[in-house]
């Protein structure tokens, strides 16, 4: 049985018949006459196609454009493309000179003895098959190493949380300051990653900074209680002692045994030392100026200042969100990177919603109760079906109404805004289902948009996904596109938001691990509740209703 195929592309005249005759006994011969048909054949049968034989003299199909397309979509990394050109053609030299640069594996000048052509094409197929085999071995070994790295990172995280929480309790706080700093830092970083791609903020680096943010004040463990817990203004001498917490923290970190090139440990050190530096050089302890300050420390510094302003401290009451924003804008808390300030202003509404007090005062003049700067579950009751509608957004209620209309049953858990996947751990324990990670992506030209649904514990690798869906250079789409196409804000996107995409502008991508689970966890277009739904109902009832056909992808667990 012929399980592998060879794709013949373009008009090759009589040579097409020769090529077909040489290989049809061992391979299924496929044909394509357009770029669209090529991509369709590759997407539906890429695991079966052993080689692409590309005619370079078809007047209707530019062979170089085909090569460029296949290279851009990384197909030439997995499947050998052998170009076919007449020995007497004027294009021979051009094919040789340009072809290899565009990912061509080999070129065969026809006419050519059958045995020679067969052997060269067969050699290329065997070479690529062996290379893919070695890649799989390397991927497996890399996965093993990354799993070990994840275990080490979890150990680091435990130590970080334990030490940081100890400092917070000593400082008279509940320890939730750590979660708030992480959450605010994540909002700023993810917006920076979208709006300033030149920074090269990848998922792994973002997560590293988020984890390390908790260590910013670890040095306060060495500050005397008389200074740390003083309710009034510090004297000049006391302030000098307090400022040394940045250096004490670095000394503590240096006492740990770790590899000098460990990204998490290095990031912890940078944040601990430099989170009180200021853009104009007026910070401490080193008086760094501008981008001499590590980016991680700049982001955590702004997050720390904002949280300090809107939180109650032993020496001051909390400011309202609007007061805090104005104070930061006016430079009352020191000078910050203008790029970072612009980012802060672009997400300040999201920060207000998730991490700040209500701006208005209560009738007695006091500030209203805190809304939750971290994911908190006070009501741990699991509800069957939707809420009554009180204090719920129209988008959220429309989601419940549609699920009810479709006869889809679900369980619901209410909580404060879940800013990160890490915040959903308690949801997982109570609701009995993992909340999926949802990434809103687009191609380089921003002509194709994708909603990727994947397990929360998996990291996202752009190249791995790009090669599976035939879309080059994927990146995160902006919040404006998210709200325009799916009607939700960052942090609240889920598969259920596809109900707001009647024109099918967004293509759904689902990791196979998610599709194979019996239960599906997601937010109802608002991250203040989480739902547990049968996966079967999502794929067989909800998606047929919205008209979105999911594309299943396989993402490595690294």
C-alpha cells in the first residue's frame, strides 16, 4: 500500500509523465497547479508527502514565488523541494543561484537518466526523513531537559514565594502584595510585548519576569522593625537605612548557590537591586540612567509604585485609582521610561478594574471596599447554570443565555478577576477542571487572526504553531482587534467569545490535549467567573452553532 506521496507542482510537459512513471509504483502521485492548491494539499496531507517536485518553467505558475512561499511557511524545513528545469533552458543558472537561497533541496536538469534522477530524489527524501527523525529525538531530549528545568523553576518559585511572603507578613501585610505586583507586572509586560515588538519579549521571558517580581523587596528582611514598621515619616538617617534593602536583597540572593547564567536568578537580582532606580538617574542604589536600568526592573518599579499608591500602608491610607494615575503622570513618584508610561496609560482602565479601589468615595467619606487585586474566591459554592443578572455585564449574560438556548449544561464558580493562569489554580481545585489558556494571534500582515486554545501549563512557541497552520511569523494581536472581533477585553477571552464573530474573521486553533479531555474550562467572556462544560458540547453543539471549524494542532509540553 502506498502510504507516502510525491507532489508534482506546475506544468513540466513530457517530463511530468516520466517522473510519474518512475515513482508511481512506490508513491502516491499528487498534482497541484496553483499556490492555493499546494497549500491545501500540504495542510491536509503534510504527514504523507515525502517530496515536492517543482517545475520552474510553467508560464502560469512562478516557481520562485512558490519556493519563497514554501520557505516563508517553513515547509522547506520538513519536505525536500526538488526543482525540475530543462537542461537547455536559460533559467538553469538562475534556478541554481536563487533556488538554494529560497530553500530548494536539489535541482534536476532534464532530460536526465532515470536511474540518476530517481536516486537523487530518493536520496533527498531519505535525508529529510532522517533529519526529521533526529529532530524528533532532539525534541524529546529537549523536552526532558525542559521538564527538569520546570521542576527547578517550581523549586525556585516556592523559595521566592516563601521568602517574599515572610517579608510581607513582617511588614504587616497579608502577603497578597506579591500577587498584585505579579498581576500588574503581567498586564504591563503583555501589552509591551504587543505594542513594542522590537523589545523581543517572548512568553518565556515574560513569565520569568512575572515570577521574579515577587523578590523586589526581599532585602527588607534585614531592615530593623523600628524603621520598617514606623507609622510616620522616616528621618533622613532612617531613610538611608531603608534604601539599603536593595543591597541587602542582592547579598541574600548571592548567598544562594545557582548557575550564573540562570535566567530566573539573574532576573531576580536585577529587579531586587534596581527597582528603585529612576529614568532620570535620581533613583538608588546606583543612580542608573535611562535604559541602563534593566527592563524587568523598570516594569516592576512602576507596578510597585502603582500598587503602593492604591494600597493601604502603615504610614498612609490608599489613594484612588485616578489619584494614583495622576501622581505617576505628574512625576510625584519619580521619573519613568516614557515608553513604559505610555503603556501604563493604555492599560490603566484594565488596572483599575483588576487591581485598584473604586474611584468614588462612600457616603461617609471613606473609600469603598477593595475589589480584589488578586484572584480571590470568597463564595466557593459551585452553581448550576447562570446568575440572576445583577452586577453582570451584558456580554457575560449573553453567554449564559446562548448556552441555555443551546441546551448546554454547565457549572459555574464566581471569583474576583483572574489576571493570570496562575490565578486559576484554586479554580481548578474547586471546579474540577483546568481553565484553558487562550491566545489571540495574527500573522505578520494582520490579515489572518487566530484564537489558540491550549492547556494552561504549556508554553507557546511561535515557530512550532506556524509550521502546522501554514501562517508565517505569528504574533500576539492587539487588544483593539480583540475587542473589535470577539467583543472581549484582555484576560476575558475564551472559546465562548466566538459567538461574537458571526463573520468568522477568527480561525479557531485547539491543542489536541484540550480536545481529548472530557471536560472544558473557560470564562464566560468575563474573567470574574469560570465554567465547567462537557468538551463534547463545545465541539458538537456550540461550535456548529457559531460556524467555526476548529483546527487541531499539536503543541509540545515544554
